[in-house]
C-alpha cells in the first residue's frame, strides 16, 4: 500500500479527481490511499491565511512556513511521517518514468503543492527531501502536478492494471516510445490497418511493433535512444533508417514529417 499525503490550500481540486479512473481503481483495491490535508486548517488567523508577500518585494505570493511545519508536525504526531517529502515546483528535477517507478515502491510520500510565487525557503531547507517539476512550463500551483504524479503512481501499483495493458509495455518502460495502435474496423476513412497486424503471425507482429517503436523514437525523441536497451537487430534497424534518410534523426511531428500509417 502506497500512502500519498497531499498538502494543499485547494483540497477540493482532489475530490472528484481521485474518485475516477485508475486512481479510483488503485484506491478501491487498497493499493493506494490519498490523504488530502488542507493547509488552511493549520493557519493561525481567522482568515485562514497560508500565503504572504515576499520580503524584498516583487509580484506574487509565497506559501508561509508555519502552516506547512504545523501540518507536518500533525502527521508525525499521528505516526504518519512520510518517507519522502516532495515539493512540486518548476525548479525541481524533471519527472520521468524511472522516478515514477521508484516512488511507486515507497510506503508513503507527501506532495507539497506550492501556490502563487513559491514557498518560503525554510520549508525547502527544513522539510523537503526532493523537488520535482513535471515539465518546463509554469502552472499556477502544484496541485495539477501532484495529480499527474499520483496518476502515474497508481497505474504502477501491483494489480491495478489488468495483465492485458500491463505497464511493462508502456512507452518509456522500455526506454522507447510506443508505436501506433489500431482497433476495429479494418478500414476507416480510406485508411487500412497495416496487414501484418491482421496476419496472426506473432513473431512478425512483434518485430513490426518493435521496428515501429524504434522508428518513432528515432524520429521524435532520438535523445531517448541512448538510454534504451537494444539488441543487434534493433541496432541494425536503426542503421538502416539512418542509411535511408541520411542526416535525418530528430525533429519530431511538428517538423511536418509523417512517420506512421500509409507504408
Ligand atoms: N508548480 C508550478 N509549475 C510546476 C511544474 N511545472 N511542475 C511542478 N510543479 C509546478
């Protein structure tokens, strides 16, 4: 069981979201518990203030230290001190599938959702064990980042996904992007499903899918190829791609290429 405690000034953002989809499944299977702590419950004034202006001036508000320290003290008093105390911030290390895998193996984590401009640095110095960003863009707070993380963890917990869509076949699990998928009908909008997928030849299908994954990764995210585990056949296929299109690796969908279907 993974226990996730979210510390936020906007607890209602978590009400419907943790009650749907894979997060709900993980909770119902008792693989995941999500506790949402309202930081305003730990403020010390009638207005339930949790933020204040930054010293030295500047735009935006900063999360005050006291409510966060008090909330953490309350967790400790209940014997629920988390193993990791994670601050969600664009200043953190960019979250990856490998981080998701590692965190999913923990017993308990806390996710601190900063708001406005950020959090008082004494929170980071005294409590935080790790800072995570979900990407190079700025959200108005850490709540949606926390939900991204919770969703990515829920689906990795044992028994949450069925065997048919096991997380092992996901993009990134193997270090490569996933290839294209098709479902019924065999022909739609004048486009046919690649014949090999209808052939019933398992080995050919496996090879085709592997090549599609390699090709897509080569075109869109060549940076991932360095970390992917590959055999001689994979390397030979990449060499063939490079021969076919010299000087062409990288770019991506936005560059106007078409790397799927039709062939
Ligand atoms: N808070 C604001 N922007 C964020 C981001 N990109 N990742 C994580 N937390 C954030």
